[in-house]
């Protein structure tokens, strides 16, 4: 068997020394065309965090090819590769890839173009196998520390965002055995020291009902001034056990210009 220079990329010093080595050379040359998984970089993404079906990414293969002289040759861009999302039925964690992410791509053993179109059972679109065109992006493998995250650790679960945190549901139930604390956190960017303090503003929009569990206390304790503001078309008042703070009467005094004593 003649070993031409056109296949020199997988050739070694002993490739032509025997029939067995010649066959080994051919096998290794064929296996070099089988794609399993590669580190890749995200070049483009169809989705950007919206509530929508799983999207697609364009990928750059980060391990280059080598020619017979050892020169690096970049791969072509992989277009329209689906990416992994944690989803079961109508339940999902929406975390779309972003441009610049470095992750891992796996490659289907057969042409999956028909499945991508039909979104179901389909024959292979061609006879290709283990090809770059059948890539699936499997998320990040190399990245820096995030500034927005959900963290699971031995002490519990922590959710952090530098922006808005929104929860929307038909009803929300909070159960805490030792209480619920609302704090704000000021971060000194130079010293990187976090200081916890009382939350400056807690906004509640809607009716508030306070009850007590068996064996608990019904007391409500507030520290600081309490302001009740007049709203349009609303007779704002504070009532304690049917006694109005705004329109109550004081007994045991004589009418006149003098003021009664303060409350005790």
C-alpha cells in the first residue's frame, strides 16, 4: 500500500514499515474524521432570556486542525446548533447562552437535521456520521465568577442579583421556623466588604392581613414613625378595636377651649 503525502497529517515514521502499520494508519485516518465532543465558543444566540422555545447558537471550534507540516487551520463556523435547557414538560429553567461563552459541544452519531425540523421522529437527512453539522451545545466549561446566581451550599441556598428580583404567582406562601428578616446590603467596591443594615424601603401594594399560629404571639411591633397617607377617594384612618384614631371621642372632660391630656 502506498502512503502518499496527501494523508501525511496522521502519518508517523513507522506508518509504511509493515502491512499492519499501513492498516493502522488507514484506521487512524478514518477515526480522525469522527467527532465526539469539542470545546467551543458561542458566536451568536437566537434567544436572550425571553419566555420562548429553546433556541440555537453559532459555534467556533476552539481546537484547530493541523496540516501535514503542523500548521494550525481553523474550522469553519458551526451554525444553527440547538443548546441544552433544563426543561420537563411546561417546567423549565430559562438560562440562554450568551455570546462569548466557552462550553462543550457534542455531536450526534447521525444526521439530525430532520429531527430539528420535525421536532419529532425523522429519518437521517443524509449519510453523514459524527459531523460538525450535528452539534448540540451543552453549556459552559470555562467561565469567571458570576455576579448573578443561585448558589447551593452546606448552609442553605442563596439567590443573588444586582438588578431586579421578581416573583409572580397566583399565591405566595412563606414558611420560616425562626422568622423572616428583611435587610439591605451596601457593598464597598474598593474594600469588597458587605455591610448588612435595615432595608431602607419595603413597599407593599395591597391589603395586609395578620394572623397568628397556635402558640404564637399576636403582637405587632414597629420601630420608628408610622405615617398613614391620604389616598384619592379614600377616607384614610387607623382603627383599633373599632375606635377611630381620626374621629374618636374623649370622655370624662368638660367642653371648652382647653385640650385634654395626652393618651396614656
